[in-house]
């Protein structure tokens, strides 16, 4: 039997990890500046996280959501505190796609409407409704296609207002990433997010803040949308929420009322996942990682802007994208193969950095040294 071949793979087998390092099966160490796609928020195999999961495993690993689970209530309280969304309700699931799927479904239930506004270059997941709201036709199967999604230009308040003027009574929700990740690290402007809030208020629609990648402290605020000083009605979360243990969730404003059966999940909010998520919050609070992301991100962004060969830098905190000069388009491969540094990318020419929020300044400087070495090496070959 073989694996279903849908991933273009680097020919590297990772067998061990700690902090901001991973090792392959030959013992070669790599600096991880990608965090497994923004998942590793507090560092690989962080000791408190490991112990939290181990202790929970010895108590109970799983039971269904048909019984009271105090650890879920503990997680909800911790999330209310760290996020500042004091009265919000928590629904737990398993992934970012599920979080957005449930957020969109809940908005439709709440408003009784069908239409969703999403934005060009958006990515919200691969499940049925989440992928329909994703601006990438190549991953939308025919069965996912629907005329209930309206795609608008990103950061275009005039187009947003015009759409609401035309379809306002039909719109259930606007879903937006505070910083578009897969697209190449594009920030929603504060004014645009504020205008979304106003339009939703004026027309009775819900504001869904997709925080799957840009949330959980990565931007230097707990949710990237917080930079604009607005509150969404629903926040979707995953990736950094479990530091590698599968968990997702949505935080739901108190004016949205639940009823039995409207949402559901078998594995969502299981005790092991909740233990992992609690460990993440505890480490984030103890080590002040949201503040660290802001400070270290500002340092890294400034250094990149002063690096010859880097054309443009975007992002906030430790969610960074930078474009290289044309002759340096293959730098991701050079960083990985010659300098043993994992980074991400967005086509056609963006390097994405999504490291652990706990990354040390020494490792940030090691990355910058490696980047400069790769640029020098590629420039010499060109000449």
C-alpha cells in the first residue's frame, strides 16, 4: 500500500524536535523558521506541554461530548482570560477548516441567511463550505461550488459597502483573515476591519475573524484583528492552539445563542487536546510570548528591511513574508539544503516565516546570518 501522493515533499525525514530545532534520520539538525506551518507556538516538545499531555493520558484520554468535562470549562476560562474576550463562548473541534466550517454554519443559523462575503486570495480550509470561501479554484471540487459566496477585493472598503448596499439583507457573514497567510502575508488594514464591523452592524450580519494562522499571539496581539480595535462576533482558531496536537475552536459572542444539536463533534474538545491547549496558554502567559512575538518580530522585520537582496517585507509579529530580488527566487531551497534552515513560501516569490513564539534572539540572528550567507552564495554564482 502507498500513500495518496498529494504533497510535494522535501526529501527529508524528520525524526526528532526540540525548541526551534528539528533533526532528520541521519542526525542532521535544522533551524525551524516555519513551525510546521505556524503550528508550533511554544517550541517543539516543550517540557510543560509534554508533561501536561502525559499526565492527562494517565487519567483519561477520551470520552464523548455527552458528559461534563471540567477540562473543557478550564480551557474556556483560560481562553477568555488570555484573549480578553471575557464573555465569549467556546465550541471545540479538531482543525482550522472545521473551525471555519462551524463558524460559517453558525452564522447562517443565527441570521437565517445564506450569502457569505470572502476576499480575493483568501484561504479558509479544505472542507466543504470553508473551501468554497477559499479563493483557489484548483482545490474547489465541483461539489463544493456554490453561488452563496461573494468574493470581494481585499482592503477595498468601497467594494464592501457597495456589496452590502446591494445584498445586505441576504448576507449572513463576512469572513476575513486578519493577515492573509497562504496568499503571502497580506495585512488587512485597520480601517478595512473597522468598516467590516460597521457594515455587519448596520445590516445584521456576523463578522467572522479567521484567526487560524494569524491568531494565538503570532501577530503580537492575541488575535491579529485586535490591532484594529474591533471585536468580531466569531473567532476561529487552530494551528498554534495545540502546539502540534490537533485542536481547533471558535470563540462566539454572547449574543449568539446555542441550541442542542446545532453544532457537534466526536473528537473535538477531547481531554488530551484540551490538556495540550491549556499547556500552550500556560506557557504563553508565563513566558509572555505575545509580547515576545511583537518585540522579536519587530527586530526581525527591521533586519530584513535592511538586508540587501530583500525587496519587500510584510507582516506583524512573527508572521512575516518577504520578497526577494529576481535572481534570488530559489533561496528557499538554498536555505534548506545548504544552510539547514526550514522556511515557508508563497508563490511566486515570497518567503514566509512562522517560527515558534518562543524562538530565541540567538536563533533569529542565526537565521539572519544564514539568509545573508545564502544571498551572498547565490549572488556569487550569478556573477
